[in-house]
């Protein structure tokens, strides 16, 4: 009954907030807990700033404008589930080890050519972010694109119960966050929880039929599936064309060939483009509109971005990193034509007992591709790079100090590392 009451209040509100610092008039504030804070303590501040109600789970903070629930996060999820059930929209869910955010953003611009689209903002893909994405969707939304992230087994299943996707894409399966999953099989089990959901609701999986692992799972787990290479009963062939910095693509479909110039760095983004094009065609977007949408898309959030600074040409890919994405970025960077190339890499986090092994593999990739100018930040890379000619720094702040004293000019520079390394701090020094 409490969720039904909250839903009525939600429909009268100007939205949901979980941050008392940015709450606006008429929003409902949810007092969520964090590792180092109790959101209940900020309920009064949110109300003072104009929140219509504050949802709390600590009775000691009750006032006439608060609503006491057992657990604020569970109630936020319940409200999102209720709203999703009432919405007259289709939901497309995207998960995977690499490429899910880029695929989501490409799909948002492509599907916007035909539908009223609402998509996950930034990286709001967890048990808080997914409910917030759903609750921020306008009533007129025709296609809701939801990114699903996970840090442990069972999380994708929970997110599917909230978002109830009709369509789903798993971009790939890799070893990111393996510290939380234990093994590759743990990662695979978690990501394919999306396929399990689609089977139960008779939904449709759009999948990479060149990916052996996912193809095997598709035929065992899903009733309805659409391959990237044949989304409409007409063959689709997408391949990279020779190019320097930005990915160039040749797409053949329905007796026509299209040359697509993207604003994405790296041939490894070809799989993300395939997913987006195939899904767009399957959902009825015209190929000419898809081409235009891809060419109009400019990446953000330090993902495969090419930026020209006053002194250098930067490939900003520092939003996150894992062994697969790091290797693919380096291999793409090795093909860039430049006499002066510099790799700035930060530690890859959450790899557990495989951490040393995976960082050593990246050192080997650097050597195999004959990179000579390399700067490594973080204790993991510092430890495994001993004996090499690469410069290493215990943390990003030490790297910043070095770049301040020894400026770099005239280089093509790849910057990549895990989110916790915050390598975007060095951009202004380059």
C-alpha cells in the first residue's frame, strides 16, 4: 500500500532526488545510505530546499513531511518497478563487460530517429541508477534504453525485475571486476541473467553471432534471438576501413554500401557499432538515418574521445579499464601513424588474484607493440614494470607532478586507466 501511495505522490511531483545538494522544488527526496553517510541526516535540508516529501528509513528523523519506510533503497526500487509496470513503452537493456555505455549512446541517437527515446544518463547502471533512470523517463517515452551493470552474481537478475526489458543485448563477456565474481564463469553467469529474463518474458535478444560464447548461450537460453549479421532477413556486413585516428566503417546492406565516418577512436568499437546498427534496423530505423546518427554522435565521458589540445592530440579513454579494453586500445593505438606516441596508463582495479598476471600481460603488449614512451600510474603497474624502460609513478598525483615539471609537446597520447585512477586529472597538463 505504501508504494501505491508513493506512486500517487510521485505523479504529482517534479521527480526524484537522492542528493540534498541538488534537490529542486517539488521533488521527492530518498534518503539513501552510502558507505560513509546516512542519507536520513540530509532529509531536513532537502525539505528546506523545496522537496515535497522526504522518504526516510530512520524514525528519529520523522517530521510531518517525511514518509517512513523499512528501507529507502528497496522502496526506490519498488516505486520504479511500479512506474515501469504503468508505462506504455518498450525497454531495451544492455549489459556486458566492455562497450555497453558506447553501445547505449549509439543506440540512443539511432533510435531517436524513429522513437521518443529516454536512456540511462552517464553510468547510472546499478541498483540505484536503474530505478532513477526509469523514474526520470517522461510519460511520452516510446523506447527506454537501460544500461545494466553488475558487481556480483544475481545483480542483473534484480535489475531485470525492475526494468522488465523486452529486448536485450550482451555486448561481450570479459574479466572486468573478476574480484567480485570469482571466475570467468561467474561473470558469464551474471551477464546471461539478462538472457534468462528474456526467456521468461518471451523477449528478444540481439546478439553477436561471431561471438562463440554468446552464440552458444543464445541457443540454450533464449526463445527469440536476432543476430547482428541478419537483423531483418537481409544480410548486414560491417567491417572497419583503413583510417588513422577515428574509426571508419564500411556497411553493406540491401545491395548498397555505406561509408561511415565515426567520431570514435579504435577499431575495437566496431562491435559496438554492429550492435547499434543491427538493433536499429531490427526496430525499423532506415539505414540512411542510422548512418547519419552515427556520424553525428560525438562520444563523451572520456570514452574513446579524440581531443586536440594546444600541445598534443589526446585519445581520452580514461573512464574505465580492464584487461580486454586495455589490450584493444593499445593495439589500435599501435596502428596510429605518428613518430611521437606516448601511452599513459593507470592501474586496472578489481582484478583480485589475477591482478599481477593481467598487469604483466599489458607490459608484454606494450613491449610487443614497440611502445617506447610509456608512463604508468599506480602501485600495480609500478610493481610489475620494474626492469623495464617505462616511467612509473605510485599514483596519479605523482604523475601530475612529473608532467608539470616536464611538459609533453607534439605527441599523440593514449590515456587509459580504471575509474579509481582518475587519469582525467592529467588532461589539462597535456
